[in-house]
């Protein structure tokens, strides 16, 4: 029976050795997995650092572009203000021309009767002058004919 005890101890020892062997294999496999995880985490860490640097550069570039856009927008504001002032000037000029046109039209309406009378008197004067000239020419022709008759 003692041999049974030794045989049991031997089986237990072999089982324990097999268990230790598989535990060592498991731990070695876990070590490799942890090394892979560590390498992956280190790669991710480097990627995150690279992404952070790129995002900072992109943020700085975006801020510069926003500043440039603001500067250009401010510059365009002065152009739009000048265009508005020009439009206001044109409106003022149009109002002045309209007022002047209305004034001239009103004065023309007020003086149209006087102008019509002046034109009538001018026509009467031209008619008198024409008649006077015709009489003068007729008188000169008559005198010239009489003087020629007397000379003959």
C-alpha cells in the first residue's frame, strides 16, 4: 500500500508539473499579449501626439485665416460705406435736379403768358416793319421812275 501512496504522490507531482508547465505557457502567452498591447498603446500614444500637434497647427492656421478674413471684411466695410455715400450723393443730386426742374417748369408756366405777349408784339412789329419797308421801297421806286421820266 505504500507503493500506492508513492504512485499517488508521483501522479500528483506529474499533474502538478503539467499544471505548472501550462501555467508557465499561459503566463508566457499573456506576456506576449501584454507586450503587443503595450506596443499598440505606445503606437496609439504616438498617433495621439501626432494628431494633437496637427490639430494645434490646424487650429493656429484656422485662427490666422479667421483674422485675415476679419481684416478683409473690415477693409470691405469701408468700400461699402463709400458706395453708400456715393449713392446718397446721387440721391441728393437727383433731388436737386428735380427741384431745379420743377422751379424752371413753374417759372416757365408763370412767364408763358408774358412770352406769348412778347411774341405777339414781336410779330406785330415785324409786320409794321415789313409794311414800312414796302412803302419805302415803293416810294423810292416811284421817285426813281419820276426822276427818270423827267430826265428823258
